[in-house]
C-alpha cells in the first residue's frame, strides 16, 4: 500500500517535471508573431520605396517610352517578396 507521503512526493515530482518542461520548451510568443509581421513588411516596403525613388530619378534623367517608376516598383515588390519568403523559410526551420 502506498503511503500518503509517497503520493504527495510523487505528485510534487510530476509537477516539477511539467514546470521544467514548460520552461525548456516555451510555446510561440505573440511578440514573435508581431516581429515576424514587421520584418516581412519592411522586407517588402524598403525595396519598393527604393525602386520608386530610383524610378522617378530615372524618369527625369533618362526618359523612355515606358515608366521607370512603375517598372522599378514592380521589381521592388518582387525582390521584397523574395527576401521575405527566404526569411520566413529560414525562421520556419527552427
């Protein structure tokens, strides 16, 4: 027959193991999700805005039959999406 003292110590030990496992393997943090969202946003925004400014300068300096600004906005979005995709792939491997 198990004594009450043994049951209490077993329960304390199980509780301590659960607490240690929770500390060793914390779940995903909401702040991590916000940080990821921000990183993806900046990854797309910076090349897009850079393409816009460069395109405006090229439109004034070297006029063409097409719009440098629109072309470089599209290129900036594509480059930004590629950067964001690679970053998410790298972070998802953890």
